[in-house]
C-alpha cells in the first residue's frame, strides 16, 4: 500500500467493480442489502452505532465528540485508529474486522447507519482516511454495462459503502478518528442533534469504554464510584445509577445454534442498572428496552435496565431466537437478586416486577425468571437481622416495630416491621410472602412460653392494632394469657386480671390455690388490653363472680372431708368479702366447727349467737343440721364478716326473685304455694319469695323468744310483713304459744271473736308481736284449714258462742266459699252446727235459711244463719255444710188470696219510702187482716209471705207490711226503720 492509499482502497474498488461487472446481479444484491440496512435495521441508530465503534476503539476512558460544522456532522473519538481490516470490513457489508466477543459492534455493519443522513461519509484517522460517495459510485457503475442498466432501473440508487476512496485529511486535534457526514438536504439538524442529546446519557451507561460524550457545547461525563455505582453528569443534571454486573461462559451446546463467528463469543455479560436519587433511593423504571448493550426494540417493563450480551438479529433491533439468548436471559434473571441486594433494605421491594401485561416475549420471560429467582433468593431483611427468601418469610399485616421485635424469634422468617407498610404490599404479594393478620399472630404465640413481662410488652404492641381493626379485636380474644399460678391459658374472656400495684393483690390470694378453672392473669402480664378483649378486673367483686371460685366454694365441704386443706380458701374468700358485697353461694364455704369437722358457713352458729337461745339443742351438733363455729376461728375474725358469708347469729332470710315453684328447702312450702296459687291464680307466682330459715328448728318452749328475735331484726320483720308471706303463714300454723299455734288464739281485745277463740295467754309478747305471729285480731278465713277450724269451733257445744258472732262466722264461711278461698270438697263435714238461736244441733235436722219469711214457720234452733241474697250467700253455706236450703223444704201455701193493692196506694207506704229515700215498688201487694199459710200439718199465722209465684202477701200491721215492703223494694236492711215509719210516718220517728 502506498502512502497515498494506506488502506488499499483502489484494490478494494477494483475487486468490487470486477464482481459487479462479472455479475450485475451482485450489484443489485449489494444495493438491496445496503438499502435494507439504511431503511430498516439501522435507521435512527446513527449515534448509537458510531458510539459503539468509538467504544470498541477506545477500550477504556474513551471520549466521543459530536459537532455540526455548517451542514456537516462531525463525530470524533479517541482510541485505536482505523486499520486496513477495518476499512475492508466497512466496505464489505457482510463481514467485519471485529471478531472478538468483547467488541460491542460485533459485525461492524452498523456503520450503515450513516446513510440515514449522508450520501458522502468520510472517516479520518491518524492512520489515514477513507471516503464513500454515492455520486462517485454512480460514475463508476455507469461505466459497467450490467451495473449501469441495474442502476438505471433503480433510478440512480447505488450501494454507497462498497467503494472506498482514500482521503488525505486529518481528524480533529486530540482525537484519533473522526467521521464526517455531509448532511443531505432533507435532514433537519435541530431534530438530529436533539435526538443525540437524548441518547447521550444512556450510551455512557451502555458503553463502559466511553467516559465522556460531547454534543456541540454540551458534555456528558460518567464517573464510576466503585464497582457498582456511577454518575452521569450532564449539562442540566446528574444521573446516578446502581449497577450489578455478572459474567460467565456459554456452553458449546448453547452456542450451537449461532453462526460460525458468533460461536466464538463464548463469554456472556449482563448488567442490571437502576437509577438512584441523590439519597441513594432507587427510582424504578416504568418502561424501558433491552440493551444489548445498546438499545434494542425489545420493550421491557422491569424496574431496572438490563444490558446483556444477548445475540441479536443483524439489524440489532430484536434478539435472536436461540438457545444462547434463552441462556443469557436466564443468567440475567438469576443475577437480578444481586442488584436488589445492593439496595438499602427498606427500598428493595421497589425493584420487584409487579403484575401487568408483558410488553414483549423477552419481557414475559424476564419477568417470570426474575420473580422466580427473587422468591428463592435470600434478600429480604428479617426482623432478627438476617436475610431471608420470600418463600420462607412472613410479614405482619400491621406496622409495628415493637411487635416485630417481640416475634422475631417466635416466627421463622419474620420480616422487619417496615415491610408491613402498604407500599410493599403488592411486591410481597407477587413474591408469595405470607401476611400475618390477627388470627395468624394468635396462632403463632399459642403454646408459647415466655416470661410475664414479655407478654405485657406483647399486649402493649397489639393495642394500636386492636384499636384500628374490629376483626383483630375479635381474633385477639383467643390470645394466650400467663396466669399467676405459672400456667399459660388460651383465651382472654374467662381470665381475671390481677392488680399490678395492689398490696396485697386479691387475685394473689387465690392464685396459689388449686382451684380448677380459676384463671387469674399474672400481675406482671396484666395489661389494659386484656380487659378490652373480655377479661375481667380481678377485684374482690370480680373474683367473687368467678364461676370457678363459686364451684370451689360449693365443693369445699366435700373437699375438706376428703382430706383437703380448705383453710387457705376460706381465708382468701373472707378477705375478698371484706371488700365486696357477699354472694348467696358463700354460705357453702367450708369452715371449722366446734367438733373439729367442717361445715357449710350457713350451717354454723357464732359461738355467742342469739339463735342458741331458741334452737332446739338436738338440732345442734355433729348429727344435727346446725353446728357451732370453732371458737378460735371465730375469735380471729369480725363477727360481721362471718355473718356476711352466712354464719348464723340471728335468723336468716333467703330471698329468691321471680320464683317459679315452691322451694323444698322450706318446710310445708308446697302446701303454702298451692294455697296461694288457688286463692289468687291470676297473681301467682309472686315476684319475690322471702323465707326465714330454720323456723322448724326452734324449740317448742322458745317461741316467744324466737318471735322477739324475729321482730327486732328488720330483715326478718320485713319478710314476715310481706304480702302472702310464707314465713308468717308457717309461724301461724306451726309455732307454739302456750302449747298451741298462734292462730289458735285471739288477742285479748278481739272480743268479737270471744267464744270462738280463746284469748292468748301471757307469753311476754305485745299485741303487735302477737298479731305478726298469726294470733287472731279479727275473723278472717284464709284457707280451708281456717274454715275447718272455724266449723269445728262453731259445732263445739262447750263453747259459749253469741248469736251475732255465729251469724258473722257463718257469713264469713259463705263468703269464703263464694270467692273460691275455700273448696267445700276439701272440708270434712261437721256433725254438729250452731243455729241462729245459739243452740248446737245435728246436721241431720238443720236447714240453711235462704228465704227470710220461712223463719216464721221454722224452729229457730234448727235454722242455720240466713238472710236476704244481697247480704248472705245461703247456697254457698249450704254447700259447705251439706245442708238443705229452707226453700227446698217449703210446702206451705197461702190460705186465701187477700186483697190486691198497688204499693203506691197503700196507706203510709209512699211517705215512709220518701223519708228513707227508697223507691216505692211498682207492683202489687196482697193485704190480709190475718195471714195464714197451711201445710199437711195444719195452718200457721205469719206476718208476711212470698208464694211460689212471687206474689207478696202481708198483714195489715206495721211489722208484716214493713217486711213485705223491704223485700219488694230490695231494701231488706231497712225493714226495722220501715216498721217504725209505717206506725208513725213522721221524720221525728227516725230521730228517736
């Protein structure tokens, strides 16, 4: 080669022209191939291809300069100068001098990109220059017949880069090579330079051999900060990037599908790059393209940029479909966690590819591969300080550093609390990281053994979660709780909470006892959250409401008799009761008695109990229902406290609200219940039952003292005075005063009962006390027993019963039957009854008076009570006594009809009625001078009568006429006043 043509361009032209001349088809093929490169594969890639060549030439620390001189674009670079092989490669279209795998522009055909802007490109280098020209190529082809014809058919279009010419010019000073491109008229220079400006920063990342690119007056410079960080400083801003690189060797099998020259490139290289902000926080990419290592048209949706030595199609726009491509992409996916691991742990999830439609087949493959690798690589920060793979990790549903710290050694693979933030949720979901909500947290700690202080901190960490999440509140009710007795139980709702600062703590008194089911939280674990979740404060009242404590108390006597030491339980319960209201069941608490045994508290008497004066001695002791409390035990405790749990000093009252049946613990209560239910079915059962205990244990001769005890105690007095009181009912029937039940007697001043009831003897009780016990102060029939007793007294010939008393007694009996208080079927029939005359006669001869006019023809000693229907229910009394009514025995007939006269016409009747305010009857009366009635036994004179047809008969006498008028007017009670007025119908008569 001569100095004027250092690259042998003349020989290259001769060879090409010779091939065109010998085969015009070759000319057409070269033109078509170049046209394909210019219009297809390398359009819009001018700066990219020139920068790749510059990077290959530089090897490292390369500088690229782009400037516009008039209408000529000049691109200069540092590095190795142009060589003869390089020129041959540029002019060959299909071959390249760059065979080494490390070269970016592996085939060198990318120079065809210059044809997008120029038909006269030149390359000037320190080693010489070369030029290509469309015009000069047309001139050379025109001299060849075949090519000339082809050129004419192509309208003068020729393959520009096949014929090089030597150029003697020099590159820009300070540079080793310069490409000069006279721009075609259709090229818009501003748009071209603007495109270069946009591409420059990315080229410095894609081409490590270049460190600076200048475009006009603008400069971009890359500064490497260590092995994995770089900064591209530009005229407007500086871009920071984090880079992770990996290399390896492809196997022969993997390379088998590539061309001969491509198979020499056995080394694969990938680099992942993600932009950073000034603080080093990654800025995930939303959309990018695969760089191989310069941009392709394979669209990607990964958060980071991939630069990889992937085999590409000749136009460098798409990856080649080959096993090598798949292998490099797989290696790239496997190296991706390396990039993520270089990010601060709190930002790593930002680099997880999120769900979405892939932008290309390459994107789809990379997304799947990257996420698959991220799932199994250990890169997520665990709460215990280690790194853990997503598939082996767990993350809390809630942001709680305290909770994460507590659970880091409990839940394997638990991630740091920061990763519970919502901004990490989608990324962790893609990686299949299991989230731990309230239910999972509860499961994780169930069965866990930790100190009480740990549990307190754990509950404290749950407070914000419980407050914000109603579902969590429900789940947390199943949390374990450490108990004061050392156990840990599952579930909050039945737990009683100790008082951390109580001295002594009431719960501590019970926590040492073996009470099955009693769950008292350890004081050091007691947290306010537990109460919100359903636990109960373990104050004295709450402890007394614990079902397990009640059960322990109820079984304490049997436990004591089985050999258990129940004294600690008694001590604890007494201390609780000292600060709280007692409970009914506390009477079951086992306490020591004077005989060395244990009894229920409510079966024990204080050593100085007032009841000891009245309870029969046979009922007190080892075999009796009651015993005396151990004296030493009683001496050490306040009597009031012992009484509060049921130890007896005085009579005790048992109260039951809304009872539904009789309480068999009280004697004869069923009898009482049935009587009350029968008497008032609409108002039964009662709203409250208050029964006084142990009345049946009172000694027969101690009842006066017992009554005084009952009356002086407000509680028992109230029970006795309650409506339908059971206790008053029982005392009236079964207590003994003077050897008889109280209702056997009457008060001394109840004279209207004289003859029927005897006055109560002096037993040292006043009238009010006697009245409360059931001693009678008036004639009252409360039940069948009262009726039977009264009938027996009326039929007793030894009793001097006054006639009026007997009448009132019979009227009370009739009313009791009529009102349903007494059922005649429950009464034994008396053999003797008392008549209106006061005589006691056999029931076989007596009748009940129901028609008052019959009294004139009946024997008074045989007539039992009677009167008008509005005053007396004769039928009810007859039913009770099983006696006939007088009317049923009536066979009498009026001897003559008498003279009929209307009542208003009867002398003195209107005046008498007016004085008494009685309406004069409208009917008639049959008047007789002498009124007689007859029967088979003969005739009898009567003063007035009412026959079977209802006709009223009367003698013309004030007595007979008055009774008839009183009956006819319905004013039987005014008969005596009418008698006087008919004799003297003056107002003064009423005043006498």
